[in-house]
């Protein structure tokens, strides 16, 4: 008869059929053996990610004698890459059939916490074959955890929508289930069938058995990289009052831009904290500068026109030379609003700093000796993203955004005898980007 040790908590249990003297020797051996091996295995033991295990029954038939136990090992979910070397050490007889690590495509687990991996090996009846079964468990520390099953054994949970709930609604309320019969049928590359009783790890146990605490890990807390390109247009305007005449000057120029950006995204539940780096290739065109010299006046006696009004304004067009590119470093906040199972609308807003590169600003292209470098200036960004999730961590995004900043040539406006300066650089752009999960 096989002797089992309950490691869920409490004192280990041994069969009473074992001789008392053997118990004493066996206990001493258990105590001394780890000490002898400590120099060799100390580092590996400290780095173990295994947190607990429990017994489940594999159903071989209707006869109780035909049933056998199987162990499920639980791991902290800290990364999509699951390290299985500790698990292989626990089941050396199966080590040759188990890889050292597996990359998992995680399911959508909004609102869940205490997330862990559950790992076991399903052996075939002839003991010559089998499959590694990996499950993702949400709300692990609750009495009603949710098991996400890898039904086709491809390690991709994102499209496996069928989940196992240990909570059942009844007419009198909610019932917490102790175990559920799981049936897995794999059709390709060859037909396989497994079934087993999956025990509820959060089900109330006797007082003598106390499960170990599991550190809460959130699948919604992860880091990602986002790459994007886009196009846009904008307008730079400024105006001021000439102190000598008391009349205003107005300037306006249009721009088109090509954009490439790289973003680091930290996702916390539905909130995204985004560190943004952007490069803009700018082309300035169609500039107009109007300077009023005085009040409008009327001239009469013009042949063929009678009296005409003179606006008394000087108009200068396309006389400036502008920088060719702009760099922006900013911090944005996004919030994901679900509009479908894998579709989100994400409004965002943020602040940043702009630095112009390329040729210096030249107010009059006929006087190239008078040039001005550009100041680093703050900017405000806002917009909306349309996100299509391709997996739990990866998405394709489409967005529109606006940005307000300034164009400030160093010492240029200070060199003029002016007051009441107003300066604004506004842009509107459309973007497409791809987000790739890092961990």
C-alpha cells in the first residue's frame, strides 16, 4: 500500500502499519539528509518557485480500486515564461518528457487576483505516453477559484474560453464545490482522452490542515513595449503688440508631419502608465505675417474705383526658415474602457517636453546671419486609442491625438520691442501602433 504525505499543512501522516523503530530511523534520516546536501542545493532551494501541491484523483474506471492519485503543483505567476526545472526535480521519472520552460499566452483575467500556475502530468493508461497539463488559476486564495484549462495542450489560453468554476448557483444561494470532474479530449495529432477529479484548493479543510499562504500576483500588472507610426498636421501662430506703434502683428504657418514613436507601457489593471518617446519630421509651409502700421484709411479719386479703404497692413509670406524635426519625451496616462471581449477604447492625456533639431530658426531668409536656436518647451497631449487585443499582453492600436505646445526661438522675441506675446503650436495626428508584452 502506498504511503502518502499531506503537505497542505499540519503534521505529516504515516500509515500505522510501519514499525515504530523504522519511524525513528526514518525521521532521523529526513532530518540529517538535507543538512548533508545543503552546500550543493542551498541556492536552488532558495530560488524554488514551487508554493504547494495537493492530491487529485485520476479516474481510471468506475471501480474505486482502479483510481489513482495525481499531484498538482502550484507556482507564482510572475512571467509568461514558466520555469519547470523545479517541477522536473519533483518528478524525476517524468523529467525526460517535460521541457525546462514553457511560454504561456495568458487569458484575459480582468478583476482577478492571487493568480498562479497549476502544473501536472497526465499519463496515459499504458504509462508509455502522456501530456503536460498547465492551468492558470485566478482568485487562488478564495474559496471559489477559477481554473483556465489548456484544453488543446498548446499553452495558449487566450482563445480557450471555457473555464472551470468552483462556485455553483442554487435556489437557496451559492454553493462552493469541493471537486469537479474534468474531461479532456485531444483530437489531433492523435485522439487522446483524459479525465480526473479536480479538487478545489480553496475548499474548507479540517482545522488540522492549514494551507500555506500564497503571495498575490496580478496578471494585470505587466510591462509592454509599443511601436507606432503616424501622420498629422498642425498650425504655429503667434501675436504681439508693437510698443512703438501700439498696433499688433499676427503670424501663422501650417505644418505637415511624419511621426515614429516608441513607448514603454506599465499596465496596472485598466490604467496604463506610458513613457513616450517621439520623433517628428516637420515640413512648414504657407506662412503669413501681418503687421499693422496704423488705422485703416480711405483714399478717394482712384481712377475707375472711386474711394477705397487701405488696411494699412504689411503682409510678408514664406520668408522664414524653420527647423526640420522635433523630439518629444512625455508621460501619458491611459484608461481602458471595455467595449467588447477583446476591444477597448482608451482615452489618454499627458505632458511632455519638446526639443527642435535641424536648422536654426531664421526670421528672414534674406538675412541668414541672424538665426536663433529653439528653447526646450513643455507640451500637453490628449487623445483616444482603439485597442484590439491579439493576446493577453499584445495588441494592435489605432489612435487620434492632439497636442499643444510652443515654438520659442531663443532671444528672438526678447530682441523685439513688443508686449502681450501669445504663442501656440497645435497639432492633430492619426497613429497606428503595435504593443508587445515584455513580462
